[in-house]
C-alpha cells in the first residue's frame, strides 16, 4: 500500500481513536518575526519541522514548542496558541516562553554542548555542566506542565521529538498514567562506550524508558540503545520483542526511517512559481546554461561535513583543472548556535577556507564556490534543487538527513545526481546515490567527477530508482507506521 496524505487522513481516526494528538518539540514549525514594520512568518530549517508539519496538517492536533520569534508573543491568544499555517490554519501551535538563562542552559548548554556531540561521532568533546543540566530539567518540566494543561482530563497521545526533551515522557507519566507517550530521536544513538561518559545517563534513560514506544531512524541505533540499557540499568531487555521492561513498565523499541512529502515537493518543483524562482536565482547568481551546478544545503554544524565538502571541491579542481570555469558549487549555509564557541569557530574557519579556495582557483569571470548565507524561502530552496545538476550531502555523522530526499523528490525530470555520505541514515535506503567517505578527499574528489561525467541514461536510471524509494517510503508512511505501531502496543 502506498501511503499518501489522503490515506493517512482516512485512517488517522481509527489509529488514534478519541485521543488528542499532541506533538512536543523544541523548535516550532512557524516563527513570527518583525520585518519592515510588519509581522511575517518563516519556517525554520531542520528535519523534524520539515517532516512533521505535513503530518500535523492532516492530523489536526496541537504542537507544543518554544516560541523563539521576536513577534511570536504578539500573535498568540490568551492560551499562548495560534493557528498554523498562518495563511491557512490546520492545527494549533501552543508556544512556551523561556527566559535567557533557560534558553542558554537548556538549549545552548545541555542540549547542544552535551547531548548533540555525545550522540554524533564528529570528534567534538561533549561538555557536561551542572547548571545547564538544572535548566534542562526545568525546561522539560515546563513542557510537561504545558502539555498537561492542554490535555486536561481528556485522553491524549503525546509524540515527543528529539534530544531536547529526553525527560519529558517520565514527567508526563508521573502526573497522568493514562497518557500514551512515544519519543522519536532524530539524531543517532551512540554506542555504549560513548554514552557511558554522560554523568546524567541514568536520569536520561529513565526518562526515555517511561514512554510506551521509542523510535529511531535505523535498527543500528535501536541496538545501541538496548545495549546501553543492558549495561547501565537493572532492566529486562527482550531482543526478540525489541522491548525493555523497567520498573514494571514495558517500552517497545522500533526503527522508523523518516522521510519527506514526496508528492508535495515533486509537484511544487513543476509549478510556475518555482519556474519564476529558478529564473530569479539564475539571474542573481549569474548561472548560464552551460554551467554544471552542484549544490549543498546545510546548517553550519560540525556534523554536516561542510569543511570536508569544501576541501573536496578544492581537491577536485586540483586534480581536474580542465573543469575550471565549467562547474559551480553553491553552498547554502544557515547560521546555527553561534553562542556556542565550536559553532562560531567553525563559521570563521569556513569563511576563511571558502575565500582561500576561491582565490586559488578563480578566474577573472568565475569562482568555484558560491556561499549563500541569506534565509531562503521554501520556494527558493526547491528552485535551487531544480537548478542543481548534482546535490552533495556529506555529513560525517547524521541520523537520517532529509536534504537528499528533498532533492530526489524535486527531480521529476530525472536530471540530477546525488553524492551521499556513507555515514547518514539515508545511505541505507538510497541505492542509486554516489557514495562517499567525507574523510577521504581523494575519494570525494573522484565522486564529484563521476557525478559530472555520469552518462545521461545512467543518471536517469539511478534517479528513477531513488525516486521510487522516496515515493514509497514517504513522510505519511513514516507517520502512519509509527502511529499504527503505537496502536498495536
């Protein structure tokens, strides 16, 4: 069966019954900002938001998230709620407010200085600070109190997202045992040797084990989690049922590879609005029809392999100078977590490296790398996918990565090649990509050459296969299978 927006809509009531559906995440799906004297909204980048917004439009629940926009407070009602999407509301967004100390300790501190590097094999040392941990607990409780207020005395299914809210399941269950809770981790789960250094490991595991269902992108992460529990907790680990029983409560562990709204992106890529955006970007970036365009779209983060990508482009032009003036690499880099020194240093290193590579290889009328920092609308991103003859997705470690799946969905004309890191969850699904080890400049440079020189028939064959996989394993299948699993439990 091919899951679609309509099939999920038809079956959602049968799956969740008379329960409310609540999603809890740190990042909100829509951010209201002041711009030129008016209030506008933007959609932030990130896998969780990209994936879950189309699901919520179908399921019509309440999304609870931290309100981060400078105009967020001006558009909510007395309950701190607003209908979204703003131009055609389909569900409610309940915003939670954090002061600067809470944001700094919970988000920049424990979430992103401790848990993020701990879970990613990117060789960045995690920093565990007691004050950050205290704020992490405070904010998790704030989320719990808000959700319990939204639920009241009704039945509800609470779907918790990612590493910012690892304690939330336990906090909710302690107050309301009738709640069904599930937690999906959008990042990898580390092996036991890595996780054991965490000073708060038992509290985190207790928080997760209180849920009814735990989801990871791939089975490897499920296995890592279960091995961690076996080592650290007095719990019964059932490898046949893939479940853990702790304190008399059983939680089931499952793999659910997340995806994108294939049909929506594919259709949008063919629209007149996208065609106009394509022309505008080509004019803005001086892209002529003879140029081979490679694109990368990433947050500026040490896990995304952007430095490795730029060095590979440098090596490509060293090895194959005949391509100078014929190939352009466009990197969209969204600023991220600049309050954290590692991110600030990465941004500065990236600036210097791009300048160095451009100076080294550029001619009078051409430079090899175009580095875009401005916010791009959804329409512009899809237009960039359309323009790109190849997309480079090169994380050194990633739970899934949805950029590669979005690129595939946008390539209805089959005119594109995907260069994909082996160290992404997506690499296990996307047979047809050109796989690379981002740590090997030589390997990476050869992969770039291969993507450029791929015969048209072979390129189309690969893209047809990739599109078939993403079309079948779309976001609605991910959501439907997750909710069906919870119903079975």
